[in-house]
């Protein structure tokens, strides 16, 4: 079922239209990515980083458009990281036996997944592999 088909949006035609035009295709793409690799079609790539990036993008978009939504949420760019983390903390299915609390888990997803994949192509801060100017030999 695609988001525009959810029973919760049945009575909201404008929302259904928005979901149908902008969000359904992202979920359809995600479903296709989750089927990879597909040897029958000679698609050997798993698209793991692409899949995780899309999942984070969907969560980030939902944190602005649908969660505690307002005009200010659409126009205020400075708090989007906090919105993402708050959405993840509140709605990700955290369990009491998880290694991290909801807040710590949301921070980790932001710090080690969403931001590095979005801003640095997934390259982390491994100083041995990617030394910065202070450690680079001259």
C-alpha cells in the first residue's frame, strides 16, 4: 500500500494528491531498492547506501511536512535536524532492550547515518584513512 492509499488520508483529498504526486514514488523506489541485488536482471548492486539515504530523506521530509506541521516548519530551516531527531525518537519502534535509548539512537542515526550520507558521501572521520590537515604529513 502506498501512502496516498492509507485509510487515514481517505478524507483529505489535497493530502492524498500531495502524497500521490510526491511521496508514493519515493516509497515505490524504496520497495524496488529493497529487492536488490537481482541476479535475474543482472542488477548486482545492492544500493545499500542509496536505500539508507532514501529512508533518511523520507523521515526528514516527514519530520517537516507531516509531524507537528506548520507554516513555520516549512520556512524555518534551522531546526530541521532537531525535528528529524525528535520524530525518530518518538516514532521509531525503540524497545527497552535496545542498545540505546530513543534519544541516543536518534542522535546516532543523525550523526552517523543521515548527515554523513547527505553531506560527505558517507565518508566518516576515520583519521587513519582520511587524515585532516592537522595530521597530514608535509
